[in-house]
C-alpha cells in the first residue's frame, strides 16, 4: 500500500469544522463580556477572550501533538490512561479545591484543571478497548455488565465530586454501546423512565397515577385472552407506577437543593424567578430578543450586562442567539450537525472496532454536550452546568475536547494500517 | 448494524430540528422576549425641570429655586478610615453613621443613596474641602423653593413630596413616588404651569443597575422644559405692610384693584414663614403648624366665614332701589320696634340709612322686597320675593365662589327657600321669620374675599371682575378673568357710595378718615358669642376712579369702627400715597390700643 503523507490522511473537513467552532467561540466569548465603556481588545489577557486565545493556542499544540504518538499507543494504553484518570478522579476528591459546591478542580496557581473533563475521552477509550475485542458481544450479560461498570466508575467518582452535570455526560456512552449491539430495550426503558420522570414533574402525580391505572386496566382488558401479554402489561404497569412514586424520593433525597430547584424551574421558571428560574428566564430573554438576524456583533445587552449568568461558559449560546438571531443560531447548530454527522460517517468507515467504538464515543460525548447545553439555554432541559464543546470558555474543557477529537482523527488517519478484525 | 447507525443519525437530526423549531418560536414568533429584554436594560432617568419663578406685580422676585446639597454615598466605594472624625465633621453619632451606612448598603452597594439630606451651607463649604479624603461620598445638588419674603405663605403655598394617596387618585400618570408637587396655594393651583415638563434620558444598564451606555444613542431622550414664570398681582410692599399691621392678630385683609380685579394684598393672620415648609424643613414643621390652635395653615381670606353684618346694607340698598320698592329720597320713619338698632328712631332716607346704619330702615325696605303683594298669601308672596332677592344677592358674589385662582375658596352662605322650608315647613314662613337677613345677619355667611370683591363692585359702580392673584403667566395675561356688568342702574350705586363716604367722614368709620384719601366704606361688628366681637370693614378709596378696595377683619378686636377701618385706611393710604401720615393710627393698630376701651355692644354696631 502506498504511504501517503499523514497530512493527506487527516480529515480536514473535521479540522475545519473544529477550527470554525473554536474561532467563533472565541469571538463570542469576547462579545459576551464586552463592555462598551472599557472597549477592551480581543487580545487583552485580562478578559476571558484573551485567556481563551491562550487555551486555543495550547489546544492547537495539543491536537498537533497527538499526531506524534504512534496510533497504536491509544489502543495499547487505553486501560492505563483510564486507570490514571480514575486515580486523578480519586485524588481530586481529596486534594481538589472546592468551587461552587463541587470538588472537581486541581488548582495550579491561577489556573485550574478538571480531571473529570479528561475522564470523558479516557472512558471512551477504555470502553472502545474493551468492546473492541472480537469476542465481546453486548448481548452477553457479563460483557454488558463490565461495559456498564467501565462507564459507571468515573461517573460515580464525578458524582462524588458534586459535579452532576459532567457525570451525566458518561451516560451518553450508551450510544456507542447501542451501535455495537446493545439490546434496544435498555435505551427504550431508560428513555421511558426519563419521560415518566418529566411527566411526573409537569402533571399532578395523582392525576398521572389515575391515567396510568386506567391505561393498565385497558391493557389488561384488551389482552384478557393472552396471559403472556397480561404478565408484561402488569410488570410494565408496576414499573411505571413505581417510577412515578420514586420521583418524590429522587427529588427530595437524591438531588441537592440547587438541583431540585433547577429541575422544578424547568417546569415553571416562575417558581423561583430570582433563583434557579432566573437563569432560564434570562437566557430565553437574551436568545428571544435576537429576532431573525440579531442585534449585531457586540450589540447585545442581555449577556454582556450580566443578566445572563455564566455567559462565557455554560450560557455562551445566548450571545449567539442575541447578537446573531435565529440565522446565527441555526448556522451554529448547522456547524455542530455537520461535525457530528461527519464524525458518524468517519466512525463508520473505521476498519478496527476499537476506532469505530471510540468514534461513536466521541460522537456521543459531543452530541450530549451540544444537545443538553443548547436545550438548557432555550428552556428544554434543566440547567446542568456543562459547556458547549469548543465554544465555551475554559481551558480544561477545550483541551479535553481537543484531545477527544484529535485522538479520533489520528486513529482515522491510520485506519488503512489496521488489520480488519471482523 | 446500519439500521442502528441510521437511528443515531435520525436522533441527532431530530434534536437539531427540535432546536430549530424552538428557536424559531422564541426568537421570531414570540415578541415578549424582546420587550422583556428592553425592560431589563433600559432605564428611564427623569430629568427634572426648574420650577417656575414667581414675581410680584412690580417684577420683584418673590419665589425662586435655591440649590441645596445632599450628601450621597456609594457603599461599595466608601472608605472611611477615621469614622469618629468623619462623624464629627457631619455632626452625627457613630451609631447614626453605622445605621445610615447599613441602610444605604441594604438599598444597593453600588448605587448611590442619600446619606445626609440637605446639608447646611457651612457644612457644604467644609465638605467641599474634606470630601476628597472620603472616597465614595459626594454631594448632589438639587433645588428647593426659597422666598424673598417671610410672608405671603397663604398665597404661595408650598411644595412637597407627592403623597401615595394622591398617586392613587392621579389619572394623569405624570407623577411618580418621590416627585415634588405644589401642595397649597399658588403652587397647587398653578402646579401645571410652574412644574414645567419633565425630560427623560434612557440609559442602558447592567444587571446591577449601573449605567453602561446611552440607549440607541439618546434618540429617545427629551430635554426638560423649565416651568413657566408667574407674575402676581400682589404688591409685595402693600402685602408686607398689611402683614405688619396684622402681626399678632387673628384675621384677614384683602385688597383688590377694582379696575382689574387684581388682588394687591391677601393677608391671613397668623401665618408662617414659607421657608419653614421648604425642603427638609417641611417634615419637621408641618406637624407643628397643623397642630397650632391659631391655624396658620388656614387661608382665612378665602376660607373664614363671617356674617356680613352692616356691610350687607350696601347691596341691600342697590337691590331695593333697582326693584323700585324704595326711591333714594323716600323718607321712612322708624320707631325702632322692628329690630334692635343703635341708630335712633326717626326719619331716614337711603343715604342717611347707610351713613347711620339704620337697622329698622333696612328691615322695612327688605320687607317690601320680599313681600311685594303678588300673592294674597303672605307665605306664598314671601317665597316669590325672597327668591328674586336671593338671585340678586348672588350677583354680588355672595353665597358662591368667585373663581379666584387659589385653592379651597368657600361659597359662604345665602339661605335658600328649601332651607327655610326645612326649618319652618313649606308655606310656614314669611318675611318676619327671615327679617334678620335684612341687616346681614341670620344665616348669611361671607368670606373676607367676597367682601373685598363687593367693595370692588361698588367702586366699579357695578362691574364684577374675577379677583385673582396671577397677572401673567410667561408674560401672557391671565386668561381666566371674567368681567361682567351687574344689571343694576349705576345711579343707585352713587347713593350708596355717598352714604359710605359719610360713614368714614362722619360715621362709625371716622377713625379711618383722611381728607385726601376719600375712603368710602362700611364697618361691621361681627358678634362673637365666644369672646370679643370681630371687627370688620369693607370699602374702597378714593371715591371716584378708585384704586383700591379693601376688606379687613380683625377677630376679637371689638367694633368695626376701631381696628378694621384703621387697618383698611392705613393700607389704602400706603397704596395710594406710598407713605403713612398718621403714625398714631399705625400705632393704634400695631399696639392693639383698640382693645383697651372696647365696651361690648349689645348688638351689631349699626
């Protein structure tokens, strides 16, 4: 096989989309904080935009650096990387500094590093490594169990740090598992539970219980002559009722008070208009006031004057919505869609199961971030603090996303060198 | 596995489409977010105009705006290293300092709050030097009303913070909590002229209310229009002289220029220095004034009610002659049996009856007016005559508001047919029941302003001109002045006026006589069951081409021929000649010598 130079094998479309997102993110971080009175420059290190420039430069180095590794390194060292990250996750619980109720940061002077950000790609690597073996089938209960454990361990450690948002990201790894043959029932059940959970919050519990009971009775009546189905209807009915009844328990005993309020204010932002509801309300006001074409670059008022909280990180999308309107929002969403679909396409063309599974892991993690982040800014999902990939301000997350993506691009560049394993 | 990849792709697209639709809905379909965004960031800052200035009739300044300074604090920037020293400087206790800081911080740590309201001029001078040492503190100028006179308060009124009560009733939506508004007197009745028009600037603010920028480059900003200047009809010199005469007394003086209806002086005694209701002094002094038993806030010339007494005989004479029930020369012999009388029984004709204030003469004359024999029944006949008489009395501005441009003018009282029907029963009363009206007693009540206006009508020989205190607004004449001719033959006035001239020259008012003044008038002694009678006088001078009509009331001062006529005569002299030739009379008034030998008459001095 002819050896093309590496540069020809890199998927430049993805690199281009990545660069576009990072660049636009940088501009919008600048806009989100821009103070017309101070009129700081885009390169002022006193501003988030200035610092983000530093993160972008180092990320570029990081992404470039990934290509100097042997492509087999990530396969061979997947578990070791995973182990190191788990150790860091444990260590941060002891030695990390507490920021806003979460103990998930290492402080290095003025900078902080968040190991859970790196746990995402490490877990994706480990899962890919484990499932990449030709012998492993997810229909096998043991394989399924171990896969779930691989995901649950970092997830649990992140929960222990108090960072619910990041922890939820790990759940996205069901996507590669689904691709690899996870019985479809499981995600369906999972979605069912989430749906019921949300319904329970929105509709009066008693009303819901009555409706479900009527549904069960109807189901039983319709299937009266099929005893096997009767059993199923009964079991599902009991499960639904059980999960409805468990909402109270989860809400009051599992979730922390600020998380409870976020969930509740999703249903009704006015429940706590100056607290948890404030974020959603102000975020929607900022985006909604953008109209079709937006107020123009640096002309927004809601984000830069602090009506929207966390306007450079979790709520960065508000700046797009406000200053660039529906058209700008759609453009950004289109960029993400293009990136995600491109990555799905690349993942599918992989010859090795490891690379493919990792690819879908990348898709899953990026997609989860993208979907949840935007959904929360437009009031479709509770506010959980996770950044918009490549876009939000933050060194750890940008580094981690860059690593996540560029490891995959590295694997993809060498896909022809891999022996097909199945 | 391709079907699963399809599911994944479809799921991504499903989410993306959901987002697009949701964004379309909140960004394009729903306008509420745009409104909410503007409400978030756009702050309207009111620009207050200067309140209009007030001048007297001779263009001397009476009311102006003077700057006062509030000490403001921005808690976040405030740094006081030596609290004790700072408190010493301000003359406050440390506890007070702490509580003020706490209050300011509670309001906002980054927005300015008032720390000390209206610092004294001395303190302001010191602060200007010292404040550099106290970052976070600064002085903010604003204006309060200031006065060139310590009188005229009852005319000028005062300005204060608009009450929440008023805000609830206000339908114009002009005022906001914390705004200032004219509350009494001229400041109230000319509020819309004096206040000007507020401007507004629109600023973009951040979440903490800190101004960041002009809203849309100031496109919607408006400048304030300053309030219009007002020129009074009041002659400050005469006003102050009249106030001096009335000092220490309870009563009213109203002086009107008959040819114009200009009110030259309007004195309510006792009164107060208008400055004590200006700025922060208002809240301290208002409760004191409202509790004062002498009611300094009561605008007596417009609001006090007295029986007109003998003054009323002037218009009685005109109405009677005009009705034709009596001629000027008809001699009527009185025997003093109809009604109590200080004038001796004998032969009276109109002029003499005015001069000597014959009660019995006017009793008989009014009987002819009320009972004109149009009905056989004296009861029915009285109703017709009484109503006709009542309408004519109203023409003289008695029993109705005159339309003066000050608030809270009273109607006074002229009893009605309905009133007597209620009192005695329908067709159960006739002239003998209401005869005391003939001499200005009974249920009749008038205000000093109405009596001064009566003096002006007589001086004008029958022209009613709306009395007013504002001559010009913004150099344009006051448009609300009506001039109307009363429907009585002018010859009748001369008869009455001849009598009034003799009252002063050789009658009950002779204490006020001055040969060059040609003062014509009528005294009145208002019976006061609670103490010394009230002294009243109504008149004008000179007799022809009158320059000034005056009503004066001095409460608890005895007969009208003592204090009231003296006050009126002195004011007329001062106005017409510019100086006083009778220091003894001035002394008599200011030293209240009239009280020493005032035997209480048994009946109205007639």
